[in-house]
């Protein structure tokens, strides 16, 4: 598939057309004839810095959530001391990224679960 993107002049909506699909060729021609703005190469727009930072926060939150179980008393009591400490340190490092997101963070390595 090879898509072309055109912005409708009155609505501002961006339409995507597969130029390899013969059924879409009339729509491509119409967009060109009516001077719709060609957005190919500029669509989708690059995410803003705020969007990228939000993605980092969401990733960090997800990493914390999937290790929540390690903090439950019944699970924590059955982990080895080194495993428990490793998860605490890991979660602190991820939480720091969540609180102070940055572009291209260095993610800590998730520790392995080691049972007593």
C-alpha cells in the first residue's frame, strides 16, 4: 500500500487514499482537481514534545503497574531479600522517570523474580 494524504479545503479533514487501489483513483483525481492540499510526507504530523513526554509517563506507569504484585505483603514475603530490594529500586527508578519525564530516558532493567 502506498498512501497519499489530502486535506479538504473547507473542513480541514485529512483523507488517506491508497494509490495502488484502483477504486480510489477517482477520489485522488478529484482531490487534485479541487486543489486539496497535498499532505503526503507531512501526515501524520510529528508528535509534539508534550505528546512524547506523555508517552514516556504512560510507559513508566505501565512498568510500575505490572510490578505492583511484587509489593503485596503475601508476595513480598516470599521473594528473596535481593529480589525484593531489586524490585524496590527498579520501581523507584521508574517512578522517578514518571515524575520527571524526559525524552529518551534510560530505562532501568526489570529484575527477575526470585522466590525463597
